[in-house]
C-alpha cells in the first residue's frame, strides 16, 4: 500500500506540477517584449512536457489510485470523495483531449506563422486566449480533486 501511495502522489506531483508550470512559462513568454521565437519555443515545449510529464502523471494517478480505492473498500459505483475526484479528473482529461491539445497544436502552428511574418498574428492571439481560459478550468478541476484526496470528506 505504501508503494501505491508513493506512486499515486508522484503522479499528482508530475501531473499538477506540469500543468501549473506550463501556465507559468506561457505567461513568462508573453511578458514584456514578446519575443516571437521565445513564444514559439515555449508553446512547442509545453506540448512536449505534456507527453513527458502529464501522461505519466495521469497513469500514476489512475492505476495506483484505483488499486488503493479497491483495497480500501471504496466503491466507484457509489457517491464518495473518490468518485467525485474521478469525475473532476475525467472532466479535466476530456477538456485536455478535446479542447486544449487541439489549441496547443494551433498555437504551435500560428506561432510558427507569426515567426515567419515577423509579428504575432490575430489567429495566434485568439487561440492563446482560449488556451488560457480552458487551461485555467483544466487546472482548477484536478486541484479540487487534490483537495478531496487530502481532506477525504464523508460525502
């Protein structure tokens, strides 16, 4: 059980750490003189970091998390903090797959176009703003899951 808990917490660190630092680096890239190369490299590396940190974080959250829930007698068929967390986490994942990943691909494409043109395009600014909004929602949902994981309320 201790190893499962360690892997689960490691997954939370990788997952939440990456999604929060992605927002930090994106804000930093847009801050100040808005160097187009810095912005382009940042959005490319955000996508890379998702595959390097977020995906393993997801696996380390879900697999040991489900195993511990089963061992501790939590039912995924009834309402409790585990199912509430899983719903929030799933909504965040759905948001990432359906909205954020396509926006990230567009940000990479449009930032490359901005680099070629020598100025930031309206298309880049539009998808970047959408990414900021949906990314904020996609970060808040698993943070609530983290609170539930620590608090473990008797729902």
